[in-house]
C-alpha cells in the first residue's frame, strides 16, 4: 500500500481507502462488512469512510460494530464521517452550530468512538452563515471530537471563503475536500480546485472512482439481476444508466476494455489506477459488497506505472472528458 499526505497536513492516509456509501445497510450486513473491512485492512488500508446519512445511520452503526469486533488499534486507523443530513426535523440537517454539534455526537455514538480523525461538511449550506459553520467545526476539533475537518462537494469559492473566515477569526480552516472524481467527472478536481492545492494545501479524498459502477463494464448488456441499481431507493441510478448520456458512457467504457487488457488490468483497475495517477488525489475511496471486490480493487495500485503517456492518450481519445483550460486573458 502507498500512503499519501492529506494535502499539506502531516496526516498520512492510504492511497486506497474503503467507504460505506450505497452498501452498508442495504447490501452489506455487519458480518459481511467486517469481511470487506478486513480484506481492506489486510491490504494496507488505514482509512475508512462513512456519513450520518448513509443508510439513515445504519452504515455508521455497522462500521462501528465491525471496528469493535476487528479490534484494530485505534491509533492505526483514520476514520471519517460527514454531517449534513441527520433526519427530518427542522434542525436535523444543514450546517448550523446546533446540527454540527448534535450530529457529530450522534455519529460518534453510532460508531462507538470517542473521536473521528476526519469530519466533513457533507454539502454546502446556503442557509447558514459560513462563519457559524467554521466556528462549529473549529469547536469540534478543539474539543477533541475530530482531528481535521473538511468539506464535500463545496465549490472552490466556498472553500476559500471558509479559509478567509478562519484566518480573520483565528479559527481552524478545512484541510480536505471529498469530491466525485472519475474518468467521466473531472472538472472540479482538475480545473476548479487547481489553485487551492498550492494556495491552501487542499487534500482530496475522492468518491465514485467507478462512476457508481458504470466503469466496471458490467452494464454493457443491460442491468444484471441482483445489482444495487434494481434495489428500492436506487431508481435515480437506474435512470442515469438508462439515459442517453449513460448509454454513451457505457459504450465508451467498452472501448476502454482492450486498453485495460493490454496492461493486464480489469476495467475497474484501469479506472481506479487512472484516478491514483493524479498527484492531487490523497485517497481514492473504494466501495464493495464482497471481500473479493476489495482485493481486486486494491490491486489497482500495481497498474499506475503502466499508465504511460501513450496509454493515457489512448484513454483520453476514448472518453474525451478532459476539462477545457481556463482562458488566460492577461496575454
């Protein structure tokens, strides 16, 4: 396993990590979760990710039980959770001081932990002043409920606003961002955040490296029986795959298959290795419903060096997804 610094912080996270989105509570029970997490841990993963909204809290409960049963030293792990969607009450969601504090405490109780290493604001909250959010997240760190705080799917402007408030008020700024990043979704990581890596030392822990499973290639002949796309609550994903854009992406994924075969990788391993090549990616969060999937995906590290400039050019010719550079009007 390779370990990377989380942005400009001194914390090292495994380049490949394991998350519970879309699986824990819907496809994965406590026993299977432990098997998957053990496979990840045996492969060198030290970073495990969850959120209060995943499975309506079930994901945190399952992960907490799995961690308890595994018995790994707490100091050897990096555990993260996220606050924003905590329930249906008027103050059970968002990034108010009240919900951040109460939501974090509830998450820690479900996880059976005294602290998390990383605490994310799961989305921006347009209804709460940014200073209120930064102060509440600073309190979470100073009170020992988390070591670092960050954001998920915030714009570069919003992240910089949080840093400005932190500098002005002598508070703790966000350390990391958790954005979507894959061969079909690139602009935010490769273009919008570009200046933030140097200016504020932003780290990224990216999600959906396989585009919700599309880049595995298993949807080439339609949606197979037994996949999560057909489960209740996943209609949005089914609609995405059956859309015109989804069909085009499935076709492009098939065109990547011979490129993957040439370097000895599966489609999944090719897609994950491609994400790992980006030096601004601190960790790629993997999801899996079987330990065998975890083991296969962890092997993606072996193929990073095989993504030569020639191979990357061929991949780009297929996906044609590189974001356009920002025009420089200073010339």
